[in-house]
């Protein structure tokens, strides 16, 4: 079953798919329609390929996917998934309401996969028919009602993400610093490559950030920055025919050689080797 709400005056869009025949997105072909995705797997474990990398979604698992990701699910018929744009609900602008930025979305741990317990499965199961009913109620407050339901869904999942990835290791102010760091990296990784750049934006010492990430059991701040750059580099290598020089320039490197050395140090393959071995488009000379 497919449901869709669209407000032509604002461009706000929310779509809900229950047991569809396809569940995929090709970012570089669909970048004009940027949508965040929340997918709930109600069947047995299945694979989702995210930017050409397989990821296992467990039974009743929930995965959140970013606007810029390319993905394809193995068994769409088992999925319930919501897609929405910033015009419908901007998670950054409404972060005081849902506190999901840098945790559920834009997190430093890569694609978020959650495993709801019995209580959260019950909450999700109770929320779904309310969504479906509201899609059938076409009136002047339909958009606001759907927005309220989406907010509740995000809050349920954010609480789950906080409990499963953070626990009691950090205070709320410390967690907020990490979340702000993650969002800053997402917005600036093409131009800012040093931890000190982000520490200055946060009015913190680089050592303070390092200690927070260590307490969280995460990678170091530098690893987060570098891995975000590499993720984008891989996408450009896989899904475009841009040259290594062009890609390096887009990502803030002074020349192709500097970018290639950076990429190989982390991926253990040169950009051209990665493109060739992963079946990307032929490099442009």
C-alpha cells in the first residue's frame, strides 16, 4: 500500500509505503527530490545495500537513511518505510523538539540500524494504522496531523538510539556537543578537514572533543571527519564519471595526488583501483 501527502504550495512531501514491490533510491539520479528515509523491517533479517555496501537489517530492525545515500533493500515486501523532505519536517530546525540530529540522522557511526524491543515494537505497531488512517483524511489540518505523527515516530526511535548507542556514558550537555559536532562535519567536510576547525566552531578545545568521543566509545574526531570525506569520495567514484582530480577538488584537496594518498591510506586502494574493483563507471582521462 502506497500513501502520499504533498502540499504544492510549500513542496512538503511525506510518503508511506507498506509492503511495496520496490524500496530503493539512486541519489545522483534523484537528487532533485531529497528525502530522508526511515525503514522498518517487519520480516526476517534482510540485506540493504547502502552506497554499494551490504548491511544487515535484523527482524523488526529499523534503519535510517540520509538524503545523499543510494540504497536498495533485498525484500521490499517486508518493509514499512517513511520518506519525507525538509519542507515537510526539517529535523535540524526542529531539533529542540526531537533531538535526533547527530544521533538518528547525521550520526558519526554511519548508517543507523536499531533493534526495537518488545515495547518499542508495540509502539511502532500502534502508530502505523494511525498514519494510514490520517492519509485518508484529506482536510486543512491533514498535514499538521501527519507532521505530529512523524514527530512521535522520530522521538520513539531517538530514545531507542540514545539508549542503545550512548547509554549512561555521557551527560545530556556532552551528548549535545557530540551531536553538534556530527552535524558540523556533515555540513563542512568538503572544506574543513582538521579537528581544530570544528573545535573552534564549538568553542571547545580539541582535547575536550577527543575525551568525549573516547567516553562514548566512538572513533576519534579525526576518524569521523576522514571517514565522512571517504564516504563522499566513494559515492562520486561509484556513481559519477568525474575524474580523480575533479573529485579531490570537490572535497577540498589541493591536487589529485594529495587526495589519492589520503584515500589510499584509509581504503587501502587508490581511487582508480576502488572504482575499477567495485564496478563503478570507467574513469575519465
